[in-house]
């Protein structure tokens, strides 16, 4: 598995992963049925550093790093991860998280924060804890889960 910065041309392979996850409505806040252009802007433009996980020439996952807040809060980064359906459950999420931590350090960030980790996303919570993140806040009923309605979400944080 190799990790590298995403190229503009990678969006052809990234888009189906993003579309599937966003439309599922159980982990990301974005509404379903976003256009290709809207998803491109969300993932490839608004995020300052986008990476892909490549195995045997195939993109199996993607993540981004960006400042969590502007100005005086910009020393803390935020990250988001997407694993292709075929690669789920094989440790890629953890590998991308570990890679993102090292990249964040290189970029000069002092900490990483996940703003909305949906409480029903048990697999991600377990992985983030293994990567050194702690739940620092519970936000009650802030995520409108497509299947379960309003559910809690966690803010997870770790220093780098």
C-alpha cells in the first residue's frame, strides 16, 4: 500500500467512493444526491491536502487534512477518511489515520481533531482510539442519521 498526494485526475476513482458514503447518510454530514461538481468542491477544493491510498495501481481510499479553524486555531488540523467498500475491514482506515498523523506533523500541526464522529460508527471510534484519539466531548443528537434519526456524535482529539 502506498500513500501519495491526490492528483486532479484521481477524482475519477475517488468520486464513486465519496458518493456511496455521502449518500448512505450514516457517517458524513453531507446531504445525499450531491452532484459530481459539488462533491469535487467538497473533497478536492475545500480541503488543502488530499491523499490517496493506492494498492497495485488501484485507489482504495482517500483522506484530507486541513486546518480545523482559521487563524489562532489553525495549529489544529481536521481530517476525513473514506475507504472503498472493497477495502473495508482490512485495516486501511487505521493505516490512513497513521499516515495522516505523520503528514500532519510534517505540515506543522500540533494536534488533530475530528469534529463529528457519529456515535453509531463503532468501527471508526475503535480505530481512532487505537490511533491515540480520545473522546473529549459528546454532542447530543447533532447528527441526523439516515436510518436511526437524531443520534449523538463525539469530538475526538489527540496531540501530535
